[in-house]
């Protein structure tokens, strides 16, 4: 194995001390690991739906903006050593206008906003599962103030809350000013109106309406997403940034569209503005619950990418071919998904690609219900990114006794169940003949891969997204991240890292974060996003060295970890 | 021996126990944690009744309001409809009546109707009397059975009678749309029923997510 001593570099090694010289374009020309011209999925960026509203935020206040820019440039140059001694104002600067509008001065505003996003905060929280659930509350109400959904408790009991929320939102909407604040009791509400989004921060930690049950010291962040005819509200005590919470709300909104379609939703409220939408959403609560829970632990939403089930490319090819050969009328997408939201393959009509956000909703549908395990099912589903005004009709079935992989055949025709059922039977026969289902079961049983396999000491875990294919891969979570609480903490760290590298007027390309329990590195190029976790003592050069090695490993394994060629009808 | 193929649609409000009844019958089991049906589920079942091999194709519908517009897809070609309500929930009984009206309006051929009052194990909470339901069933010329998917009461009987009615229909009404053809003989057991297998989808599956609790009742 001489090749191992003299590896061919898929990417340029990083010069340890001058990262600025590694331009993303160099890397792309070399071919980012897992890159492909294939159009199975739409290459989506994180926050693509909410960028406009957020970016503006950073350009408000001239002085603040310049300061921000300087700091960021500098930190990029210095590899942004973000140690734990960074001052709180470090974060406060990212939402300068809110800070400005907080009449009570700097300290207060820091406690209100600054701490929310701080990794210290993440690391120091106590993480009982119950408490964690309570960290985030999600409500949906109609513009008329009628409750539609609540994550905790019962909507009926929250009618007053919903009414107050709605009053708050109209208060904000009626004002031309972009920023308003209002004091109600001991709370200060700061509003930022960026149609169609309204951001609200509440600056004091006293019981608010019915939320006292999960209120703990510290402040809560309220995030509103106004998507007429519904308003979504997130009240969070977690470390997530406003964008991340908005992303959650956007997914929750899309989940509702997926059930009702946008046109149906608007028509209902046009006819009757105080309609009780819960009637139409019966049975949908568990999908909303599941989605919100998934977003608290699965990185696919944050990364706007999907994770593939590792499979030899020859096996995946046979699967793709087998599915592609069984055509049926108006079949638009065939999606095969393994346990734990791992994509096996997508076969599609040539002219259509799938958006990862739509695929996430499909995953959630399969993940949240065992109903499909007992029989073949037939259900309308709207994929908001594909067409928010119409349904596709989904034939769902598991392909084997163990329910290891669920096949969805999505057609534009509502009368083709039996045709699809036949196609499914043929697919099963073929996949069994070539032992593909066996291969899927084996891969599922084996799990992802241990980071030790890569042979990089000190590397504990990583997530790598290939941007061109909207797919990501990550190693298994191993010690010290086997405990639920530690896993969640690490996930919070990744959210923080993600937030920092994405979230500024000029995004950081590389961030090296030294924490007390681990050191993390985030790196964005035009071809990929990489988030890696090391032991706390790793040095910068060692980490960079490791990353180069890691990229080579991913390149070597890319056929197995990513879907680089897809099949079409 | 003849073979007959029939389509059955199961209608009723969400939570009355449609899926539980079907799974009890087809899969021989009951799960407290049956997941609410999404859209509709398709089951097949084969059995032998009298001199007939009967193949049932069952559409178990979701019963939620938003799927209502999809319902014609399932009942249009059905030979029989099971109209399930929950005996502890008056509203679910009223829901049955609206289904009957809809069937009468939209189904052209003959459709055998069977009203099923489910959850008899919860008899202490009964809201719909047997007399009232039977009377109603009579008035629409439907069969009537009370069942419990939990204790497996009455379900075999209901399906047997529906099958017998289907056979009768195929003999008397040539335009019934029922597929009848000659097939090979098979043995009968004491009940006159032999289950010789479960359809394409095996329903004995291990449940992945056992704590899949949900909608306990349509009246909640
Ligand atoms: N006690 C009792 N509960 C039942 C019975 N049948 C169904 N259930 C419960 O009623 C709920 C709804 O059942 P399901 O079959 O999903 O109803 P569907 O929506 O009509 O399909 C579940 O929690 C079942 O466990 C029954 O005969 N007795
Ligand atoms: Mg059901």
C-alpha cells in the first residue's frame, strides 16, 4: 500500500499560518470531496429563505457595521481564535439595532441578546431532557388570533396567550417604524419588522403569560414568523440564534403547507378569517411535534442537506436502475429512505430536482408515523418547494419485514395507486434478486462509521456538507458524546459554529473555537462546509493538519458516502 | 369451487378504531399504539367461505376532515362499506350517517353496508344504545355488529356476514361489479372460514416505534 505514504491530494493542504491564501476556488477546481454535477437535489444554502431579512440587520447603524466588518476580517486573518474570554459585546454587535433601541443601556441588552448565542451558555446549561424540551416553545396562531398549534400544553388553555401574541403582532405591523419597543409589566418587547418577518425580543426573565412552567432564570427570546394567514411564534430559552429559530418556524410552516397546500390554506381564511384550522389539521400535531424534536438533534435542517446511507456505489447503482426501470404514469419522484432519515436514493423525472427542505418533510412523514409499517399507504402530500399549491400523491411502503427502508412513489395522478403498487412489487423483486435489501440492512446495522477508522488522533467527530449535491456525511457520535445531554451540548456547539461562520455581513471562512471541553473548527468554501470537533488541547496546526487528512479520507470514500450519480425516468 | 374478489372500504371518524378492527382481523393482533392512518391504507385478505374463495381488498381510510375529498376514490368502486363508529361517542355515530348519505348520493351500483359499533369493552361509557343503532342500520338496509378490537369480539362475525352478503350479491346481481371465477377447492373449518394467508403486505410486523401514542378517541 505505497499509496498511503504518498497520497494524492484531492485538495491543497492548508498552509498552517496563512489561511487567507487558500481561496475556496482553488479547492473547487481540485474537486471538493463529494462534489458532483448531478441534479438529484437542489444545492440549497442554509437560511436561503430568510437571508434577506437577516442580512439587513447587520447593515444597520453605520459605526456598528464598520466595527463588525473590521473585526470579522481580522478574525478571518487570525483564524479567528474565538477563545472563551471574548467579551459579551462580541455578540451584541451582531444585532446592533436592537442594542441601540434598548433604552436601558448596554448591560441589559447584553443579557438579553448577547448571552443567547454564547457557547459558554451552551456549555454551562444543565441538560435534563425535560428541561430541554421546555427550552423551546412553538405556537401557531391565525391572523385572527385563533390557536392552531402549541408544542407544549393544550391550545385551548392558551387562547389568551394567542390573543396577546396576535395583538402584539398587529401592533408591530401597524407601525411604519422598523423598530419599536414596548414595556408591558416588567417585560420589554423589542420588535424588528422585516416583512414578512417580525422579530421580537423580550428582555426580562419574569413569568410571561402561561409560560412560567418552563421559565428559568435568564431571558427568553421570542421569534415571530408572519406568513399570512398564519403567525408562528417561537419562545426560546435555548442557545440558538434568531436565524436558527426562524429556520425552525419556516419548517413548521412548510409542514402545514405540506398537509394543506398554500392555496387551500389561503382560500380557507379568505372565506372565513376566524376559521378554526385545527379541524383540518387533526392528526398533524404528531408530525409537527416530531419535526420540532428532530430539528433539535438532526443537523440536516441546519445544513440544508441530507445524509445518505453509506452503500457501495455499485449497490446504489443497481437500486437506482431497478427503481428507474419500473415506470408508472406521472411518476415524478421515487424516494428510498432508510431508518434514521438516511437517503438511499432518489429517482426523478428528468426535468425535476428535489429540494432538500422538501425531502426533510418526507423524512419527517416517514419518521413520525408507524402507520406505513402495517400496509401500503396512499396519501396526498404537498412539497412546498416543488409546488406549494398542489398535491403529489404518495404510495408509501416498507420493502421488507424489518422495515429497514421505506419507498415513496410520488405521482401527480391521484388514481394510480394500483399501478404504483405493481411497480413497487417489481422493485422489491429486483432488489431482492440482487441482494440490495440485504445490503441496506447490513449498512443500517453497521451504523455510520467510527471516527477512529479515519485514523486521525484527537478528531472526535465531524460533519461535512458537499454543497453542490446538498448532501452531508458525519461520523458516529462516540464518547464523550454518548450521553444524551452531551450529545445535545455538542449539537448546540455545532449550531453556534454554524451561526458564526454563516452569520455576518461578510461570512467567516474559517473559525477555530477553543472551548473548555473541546476545540472546534468550522470551514466554509464554495464547495463544502466542514465542522469538526477535536479534543480541547489540540493546537491550530494540528487541527489543520487533521482537516487535510480528513478531506483526503472523504475524497477516498466519496462514492460510498454520497450519491454522485442519480437515475431519472 | 368459485372465487370472488371484492373491494371493501372502511369509513368513519378518526379514532373510532377502524385501523384497529382491520388489523385485528387481517393481522390477528391489537396494538394500543396504532398510529393514526395517513391518507388511506390498503390491505388484502383471503379466506374461504361456504363454497367460495374470497379475496378482500380493503381500503382503511383516515377519517380526517381534510381527507374527505379523497374519499370517493376509495368508495366509488367498493362492493361493501364498513361504517365504523365508537359506541362511547355519539358524534362518531352521527358521522356515520353523513357517510351513508354520501354513499347513497355517489355510489351507482349496489353497495353492501355494515354498521359497526366498536369499543364494546368500554360499555360503561356507552353513548349510543344498541337499539338505536340497530334501528338505524335497519332503516338503511345495512348489517349491524358491535365489536371490540381490544377483546376481539364480533369482528370475525362481521366480516363473515359481509362476505356472505357479497357472495349472495354476486349470485343475484350480475351487474354488481364483483369478480367471480372458478377456482380450486379448499377446506372449511368449523366456522365456515379458513384463512389461507395474508395478502401482499404482511401485517405481523415488528413495530419500530412502540410508544407511538396518539388520538385516543374521536371525542377527545
Ligand atoms: N378500548 C378500546 N380501544 C380501542 C378499540 N379499537 C381501537 N381502540 C383505540 O382507539 C384509538 C384509535 O384507534 P384507530 O384504530 O387508530 O382508529 P381509526 O382512526 O378509526 O383508525 C387507538 O388508541 C386504539 O388503541 C377497542 O375496541 N377498544
Ligand atoms: Mg386509522
